C-alpha cells in the first residue's frame, strides 16, 4: 500500500469570486432544464465596471429567484447541465492546517451520476440521500484514503491522523468501536464530521459519542448537496467559517434560512437554492483569530422548527 506524504496547505481562496467563475456559473445554470422550462431570465452584470454603474454581488444575486429545496430534490435532473463536462472527484480539503494523513469514510457503494439516479429524497422534514448514493467522491492521494463501509477493519492498519466522513457513517463506526466489534484507529488530530442537508447536524450527544470512541477533538464541516464545502468549524467552536471560494451563502431575511450559490459545480449548478437550515451570519472576529464571516447558531431544518411551533401552538 502506498504511504502518506506531507504536502503544504493550499493558499487561501479569494473572497470575491472571479468574473470568469460567475459568468461560467450563469451559463451553466441557463443550460439546465429547470430554467429553460420556467423561462427565467438570467442576466449577466459586469462586476468589474465602475462602482457607480455596478450592482454589488449581493444585489446582483438578489435579482434571481430563490429555489426551494423541495423542487431541487424532487427533480434533481432538472438542475443538471447536459452540456457540462462530467463532474470529477473533489480534492479533500483540510482548512485547519497542512493536509494530514486522512481516512475518509464512504458508503458501501456509490453512484456518482447526477440526475435521476442521484438518490436525493426528503424524509421527516429533513433533506436525505438514499444509502449508497453520492454525487461526487473525494480523490484518493498519498495523504487521503477512501475507506468504504464494510472495509472499516482497514482503519487500524492504515493508522490515519484524521478520520473524516458523513456524520451517519461516523455514528455507525463509533457504535461498533464502543461495542468492541472494531478496533479504533490510532488517531492523532481530529474526527471531521460532514454535516449539512445530506448528513444532518452535529449534536452535543454526537460529540460525546465520537470523543468516547476515538479520543480526539471533533470538528464539523458543512457541505452542500454535492459535497461542496460551505463552511467549517475552527478550534474555538464559535460557529463555522464560510468558505467563500466554494460557495456564496445567504441568510434569507425574516427566517434566517440559508440559501447557497455554488461556484465550483457546473454540472449540477446551485443558484440561490434553500438548504433547509437556518443560522445567523456574523462578521464579528472569531476567538481563533481567523478573518471572514461565520455562521452562528446553525440549527435544525426550518420546516421542522415551524412544525414544532405549530404543534406547540395547538
């Protein structure tokens, strides 16, 4: 088996998306059946024009309609661009430091094909993915190994410094470790839990169980529908730092519900798609010292909160 190599952390991504990236996003969205069917006009605004003649990025985005998560999930093939190149596997991003030796948990089988076979469903007011379905896996490298469900006994021999994966898979692995079924891998740095509309949210009970099983700190990553990195939790655990080079995250006035515009997925582009989560967007400095906006008080799906409120009112 190939060994792990240490590589340098990639440079920080720019906060302002490049013009070419935004233009490519608009062209990709225009090609999807959803926007062609509804004849939604997508106009390009030159963000490099003089300020007096230019709309801000936020104002420009506000001119496009919000897409409900239900529409996005019920017919995902309507949001796929048939003219785009097939989406390749993503490089695993470790925003905290140099990329360590990392084992990434994956479902037993994966279907990377977008559209009708995507496996996206809605259940119990939460956005779900059928077991075994994925839009895009992560790339393997000398630093990153993919470990599929059913092969978890490999982890003890692999000896990664970091264990990462979707929260439901981490819960399952932790349960087997605590039951004595599997030997825990000798981690040194962290457990990284993938959270979001696909995987749910990390609770304090989850943190406790993962700590008991693996004896290292637990950090959360917030992913989009197609594994886009939206935000990540720092050592201070005071909210999640936005990843501006990957997506634009908006909070909708009144509800604080989140909507995302993904900047690096032109095969299944997301333009102002609600993700069924709510949070406060803060520009206050983080205790960790890193700059940039953060998501605070990330919480359960808005529909579930509304349902509970309605039940309480009755």
